[in-house]
C-alpha cells in the first residue's frame, strides 16, 4: 500500500473492453490507499480492454504501451501508461469462466499498475427497499403472419431457409433502428449479450425456467440464429428466444415447452436494486432509475409485461441459486422473475425502455395487445421481401437475405435518420459510409422514405458559411446532436450521387427541386476552395476514404492532392448537377455544370492514364506527376459515374485487368498490391507495426468487393465475379458475427488456411454492397424514372439455372410499382418472363430496355413497351438470336465486348515467400511517413 490519502483521480474510472462492448458499465470503485477495484465475471476467452474515464480522456486512458497490445496474466502486476488509441489494448486470456478482481494501484510518483486476481465477491446487496411481488391477469392479442403472392416464399418457409444453426458459441448482432443494438453470442450467459445504447446498456442475458429448473444455454443442443432473433433448443423440446424489436426500444423474451407447464423468465437488467423503484401498472411492472442517476436522452424507465397471466417477483440468489452459479447475474442488480400463473406451452415477456413512465407503460401494453412477437416477425418478413431475388443457389439466397437484414441493423434515428458506419466503435453516422451504403440498404429494397430522410438529415447539416474552408460540405461524421466533423472530401459527392440514384428509383420530381440548392452550394464550395487549373478537385492527403493518420496528424496512405476516386465522384456530381439544372429549368446552370464536367473528363484521362505502362494513376502529385501505386480505387473510376463514361471503355477494360490480376484474392480485394514495399499482409495485433499502418496498405475491405463485382459484371465477367461473391456468401453465413460482414480481413490467410476478420465485427457498407451487387449487377435492375425508362441488364452467373425476382420502383404511395422477372437457363438459351405489377401510367416508365450479354461479353439491347401484360424473351447467348413471345426480333448491338483487352482473369495468389519490408523491421512505414515532410492534417 502507498501513503495516498485522497483519491488520485476525481473522475470515475471504468474497465472498458470486448466483454462489455467498450461501454461505461463496469466502474472501478475506490478502495482507499490509492487502489481502485472492479469485480468482473468473464467467460473463458481472450479479452481486450483499457482502463479509462467515461469520456476516454487522453490522460485518463490507460494501457501498457502506446502502440501495441500487451498481454496480462493472473497475479502478475502490469505497469500502465496513458495510451489512448487503437491496436494498443491490454489483453487477457481468462483461464476459466468466473469472477476476476482487477486492482489498479496508483502510487506516489509512480506509474499506475494493474493486477488481475482470481475470484471476487458476488453477493446479494443489502436491501434498502422491500422486494416486489405481484400477480397480473392478461388479455393478449394474437396475430398471424401474412405472406405474399408467389413467387415470394411464405414466412415460415423463408425463415426456415434462413436459419443459421449453431451447436457451439457463435456471435450475432441486432439493431432496434432507434439508437441501440444487441450484440451477443449463443450458448452462454456470461458476456453473452448486451442491449447497448450511447451511455451503456439496458438488457443483458436472460434465463428461462421450466417448473423451476433453469434451461442452461451452455449445454443447449442447438441455437438457431434468424433475422428476427435467436432461439436456443434444450431437451424435451423446450426452447427460448430473444428478440430485439425494431423501430422502438423494446425486447421480447420467449420460452416454449411441448406440454403445459410452469414457465418463467429472469432477465439481466442494468438497474441497481437500491438505485431504482418499482411499481405495478395494469398488466405489469415499471422500474424507474433513481433521479440523480438519469442521463439526458437516455431511457430511465423499464416496463415489463407478458402475454400470459403471470406473477412478477424480485428474487435473491438465496431463492434462485442458479442466477448466481449458472447465469452469474450481479448481486446488486434487480432480479425480476416472470412466472406463468398456470401451466402454459408458451410465454413471451416484453420489456420496453423509455424516458418517461407513461411512455414505457404504453409501449408495453401495446406490445401485449397487438402481439408484438408476431408483429416483429412480420416487419422483418416484409423488409426482406419488399424486393426479392431467389436463385437456384441456396447459399447465395441465404447470404443475400442476411445481408439485407444486417444492413438494416445500422439504420438509426440517434442523430436524425442515418446509417451507423460499423459496430461496436463506429456507432456514429458517417457521411461517406452512409451514402456508399444507401443504395444497398435502402434503394434496392424500395425503402425510399428512409433514403430521403437520410439525404435530408445530412443536407440540413451542410456548411453554408462561405468563409469556411468546408463551405458546401456535409459532415463526414456526426457523433452527437452538436458535434459535426467535416474532414472528408468524398462524403458530399457521395451524397450528390445518391440523390440522383434516389431520383432514378423513386421518380420524385419534387425532390429534384428541393435538393438542387444543396448541390449548387456544394459545387460552389469546390469552385471556391478546391479546384485546380485542369478542373479537377483537390484535397488533403487523408481526406479520402483511405483516411488513417499517424497519431491523428500524418497520413498513412497519402493520396493528396488529387486521387482518382475523388475525380470520379466530382465528375459524377457535375453530371448530376446538369440533370438537376435541366429539371429546374436552370439553363445557365446546366451549361456551366456541363462545361465543368467536360473539362474533368478531358483532363482526367490525359493526366491519370499512363499510355506507356497502360496503368491508371491512383493519384496525382502537386506537380501533376503520377503515383502508379496499384490500389482498388481505380475501379471506382468505372463504377461511380452512372454512365461509366469518365474513361474510354477500352481503357476501362485494361483497368479491370490490371486491378483484378494484381489485387484480387478469392476472398477479397487488397487495398494495395503485395508487390508494393508498403504492403502489409496482416492487419492487427502485430509487433512490427500499428494496425493503422496496415489499414489501407494491404488490408482487405469488404465494401471494396462491391465495386469490384460491379466492374467485372459491367464487362461481362459474371462467373469470375461470382466466385468472389460465393466466398463472401460463406463469410456472411459462417465467419465472425453470423449474418453480417466485418469491416476488414487480413490479406493473407492463417497458417491453417483460415480467414482472419479485423476492424469492426459488423460494417454497414460491407453488407450493403453485397446486397446492391445482387440487384444492380447480377440481376441488373437499373431504373431511371427521371428519363422514363427501366433498364434490366442481367449478368447472370452460370451457377444460376433459375431465379425469381420482384423489384420495386416509383412512388411508395399508394402502392409501389414492381417488375417481376422469372429466369430459366436452357443450355445456351436464357428465357426471361417479364411482367409489371400495374399499368405503366403510374410509374412514368415508358419503356423497358433489356440488355443481354452474349459470347465474348458482347452486349445487345432490346426495347420493350412497358405494360402489365407478361412478356417472354428468349435469348441465345451463342448466336445472339432473340424471340419475344415466340416471334423473332432484331437486337441492337451496344458494344462488341472487350475480352481481347481483358483476356482470361485469374485470382492473385498470396506470395507468402516474398520478403515484406514491413515485417523486417519495427515501424518501417512509420519511419517513412515521418520522414516524408508531409503536411499535418489534424481535424
């Protein structure tokens, strides 16, 4: 012990780590004499953590090293240093599931030290109020799931097909589409899940009981992960289910048995029994957090009810030892047991979380009255089938549906309608990420209301101060209702691009008028602050999506002052502005924006394309010299512009060949060529370098597969693209958090030949791009209602012998239009049956352009009148002959194909025997970055 008499720190310290979602829910208590302690129940697993105050302050965030992760072990003191950052956590491999005591000792004039010890106290709190007990009679509503007309699968069958069955611990995540999410794992109680919000968590795990006997999830025979929830199966047909309900702060916990019996559920709530009150309402109980502990904008009331007559009683460990010995609940927290009053085969407990008592109670009563369990399933089913693509490849179907469901996890209303970038640590609305994800999350699924709300939310935050360097930009990042960060050059042009994509899908002509001033202001800001003599957009080194910075100052992947993807976005913004000007009868604006676009188009190919080496520069230096680093960004030059006309098509073919041959492994495309001296084969947890050094210098990004597939299918290489898609399908269904995709992968496999996920465990643009590829690229549905045309340009993989699709377009009210497509392959023939759901007048589409790909990837077009009568088109890909309803028709050839330029494509192979400079000496790239005299780019 040391001689300290006063608390060393005035702020409360917390243990924040992977076991609690890096939240502020594990405080360290001051024990006196310079010591802080926390007792934590940990599963036998590897954990990463730091000690920090609530705000994560620089001087009060502690680890053992500023740059790298450091392991801790039981009974070995570890010296700590202030070490805010990422990739430099403390790590701890818990040898067994149980309680651990973390002791932080702060001695005079010495660095703090941390000691992890086995064991600790977990006893019932000394009560300061009486335990609640009461009985409740319930009249619950009952609903039935409603399906859709063929070819859409019925709800029960669709959910059966989408079930991910696990027999051992597997992680998952769900969102409430308000401001919270539930992340957990199957087959466990300890650290098995938390329903988290901005300040902490509401609900943790739960236990079900049959005739007083706990159903132990650690020994469950099977867990089924579905888009609407997770069900554990036990002996004798017993099961329990967790649901996080959508569009409200609520959860449903269900227990089932095959025969009538006494059912019960006990849930883990983040409420200290002595810091809360409880009272009955008609149909249940409502808890209130002590007023002095309530936080602004955070629910402080929890209402609990059920769909069967029940008794609610607060219990202790002495009464129900399993809650301590098996579930490991906290002794200081409330422990309400909800038990059926009579034998039942099913009981659902609803929990609602709100800022007022009346709101919590009303929400709970509504869930009982309307059968909230079934309503939630119906919402999920309707979301999954609003647009529909079902092929002969079952694994792909399941992955596509799961990608849809996972993308919806990120749609929130925390700071107005937006899309979180990723979980757990990118739970902010990022401008760039939101708009890259918008097409796959909203537009291809017919969710135009959400899409418009997201566009409007960011447009309202546009910087309109003409004296500000960010004039015209929307935020890159929104971390609170008042904190907006504008440090990106591509977030706003992505918004402009998605404005036009929204208009193409919705035909919302009124919006073209409302949003036009936002686009005008953006372009004016670029002309004022960021335009070079060639008409190209300039920017700082780290202000593209490759934005990692060394200690927040120097760019790890310098891409200033003109990157190729930024020019593609700038060009696209100008082309969108031309169309908006035309729609708004702004003839001067139309002419001006067209002149700017023409200038970009002429300058880009001349400056970026190296005719001698036949390579596209990743960026231009200030002196207009080319940086020929091989990165995947070059493919965005082909896919960002709607017409794909920034480069000549023949040059674009060479870009595809170069990028794919150099960068594409079967599991993803690397962010830098492995032949580059800056290439990092592995991302995180390396002794040789900080993980941000590898972030954009070799590490694979899931969302980059999206524009890779788009490029390949655009040039007719559907089968090659589909090999990548099949790998992504396996990743979605079996790797990491089930049903979603991580932010990153290591470029190279492990020694055992396995993929390593890194970055966030779930990333919005990863799954949204997978979804977008299905609808916009393989199916090829590309509506343009502003031009009165629907385009169907399928690039069907040979693995699809059949598919059925129903895709929506046009106004959502009174009812969205839909195109139904049925496909069948007959040797060299492709047979399409096409039908519109309604007459063409409401859709504003005057014709359907069917674009078909034949041998040598040649493209042919057939124009069809739009009507609600079914049409059958037969196309022979070898002879390029076509029939419409049995009658021969002539096709228009659009392009001859570019197989001669591209040739046969093969995946790159990891060159594991190569000597990589970054693995030969510590912080190799860091030394180069620090010596390059790069401008600091602090935010």
